[in-house]
């Protein structure tokens, strides 16, 4: 489908704020701004509310890029998850920087951070906490587990037993922990960044669908280019770049940015577009199990965060197209025939994104 209509901005062109005198019909559609087709200062006033958010997000991005070189798209997705207060699953082969990315994101924020090294003998109580008897007060006292932090880094999450993996279900969805019939609320923000190796299967336990569905986005870092790898050798020769990262915000600042991102406007056409993408996964002949409504919610939250990071108070179709693959690929189950023919979930999601018509704004 051709996304260009005479007199309209294309979805790609809407990736910036229009200047005075430009046609903003598309902005009227996506942003819901009641203005004429000529951009005015009043029409663009809402975009100024996200200047500070975008500036802080940019500082976080640059801090991470000190460690993760040559992967701006990967870093952008990680920062988007932070602003949307979602959970991130980093899945790739050993040695490409999965744990480094998680630690860099955590270190760029001045908040409580806990790292959990998942092993086969890890117990659920090691994650959630346990009630122990206190001799002094002669009563049971709750000792919080490693999950009681703003950012939880779970390394090699698929090495823990299913019983231990399930300890994160309530935490990730409801942001609370229930132990001995008592519910303990987790702090805000609460973000889980987990890593896993999809290649190695010995001594691992694949994450169940219910667990995968809790992660807002899944991404793969991939190998760096030859030139970038040469730069990596130079930066690691004199020390560890991770030690040079300084916090650029704190927990209160992140909470404020998350609240601001939730105020980003998503027009009805954008919401319909998200639903059509998710519905397409349920109808596809090569998909055994399509994405759930939670996928629609996660895409919308992430799209709002991405728009806010780019100093926009409205979501555009390009935001949804960018985030649909990392939001959907881990939520669908591909049929056996498709797997035998070499069609992975990533390939099918990209096909669906290309097939579903992109909404185009009309002239007012």
C-alpha cells in the first residue's frame, strides 16, 4: 500500500515536529490537535512538555552506547522499555554483550539494582524472600528477596528450574510479592531485564509462554561489524568501559518520565492499527498460537514511550512498525510445518507488519 497521499505527511515524515508553514494534517489525525493545516506555535506547544524527558532519555542512551557500540537500534529499544516501565528479554548467543547491556542500563540510573544469577539450584524464596523466626520479637519476620529493587537483572534466566522461574510471574505482572498470605508491594519503577542463551540447551529450562508474555519486548543484539569490533578492542584495552558509566537520573526521575510517557496521545486509527497487527498473528496460517490482548497493550505502551523520547506528544504508525517485531515475535507459536521450512517467528512477524495496511491521515 502506498503511504503517500497528496497534501499529507507520510508516516515516516511525521518522525519530526513540523515547522511553521508546513502541512500538519497528519499531526491533526495522530495527535488530535485542533489547529489549521498550517503549523502554529500553539499547535506545537504540547511537544515542549517532552523536551526534558527526551534530553534525559538521550543521556541514558549515550551512557549505554559507551559500552554497547554500533548498536543504536538495540539501545533505543532498551531505553523505550525503561520509559514504558516494561520488562526486557535479551536473547542471543554468548559473548555479544547481553549482560553488559542489562548492567549498563541499570548503572545509568541511580536506583536500587539487584542481580540474580539463575542456576539450577536457585530457590523461589531466593527471589521473592522468606519469613524467618526472630528470636528477639518471638515472631516471624519477612526478609525481602533479590526481587525487591527498582531494576532486577536476571542473568541466564533459562538455567533456573520452572518452579523458580514461576516466582517472577506475580512480580512482573502485578508488581507485588505474596509470601505466607502476606502481600508486599514492590517499589516503583520496577523493571526486570533478563538474558538467556537460545543456542545452548543442556542444563536449561525453556521459559513457558506465560513467562515470555510478561516481557514487553525481546531483542537480540547480534554480532558487531568488523569496524565496530576493532573499536571495541581499543576501548577494552585500557579497562572496563562499564566502570565509566555515571548515573544520569534517579528513581524519582524515571517515575516522572514514565508518568509523562503515559500521557502521549494515541489516536483511534493508531489503536486500530495495533489491534489489526495482533489479530493478523491469530489468522496467519503458519501461526499455531497468536498474540494475546496483552501484546496490544504492550505495543501501545512502548509506542507512547518511543514517541515521548522523540519529543512527540502523539504516536505515529512508524512507532508501531518499529516496535511490533520485538513485541510480537516471542508471543506467537509457529507451526511445525513452518519451522521445517525455515520460517521463524521473526520472519512471520515481519511479513505481517508488511502486509497490514498502515493508516494514513486524511486532509481535514
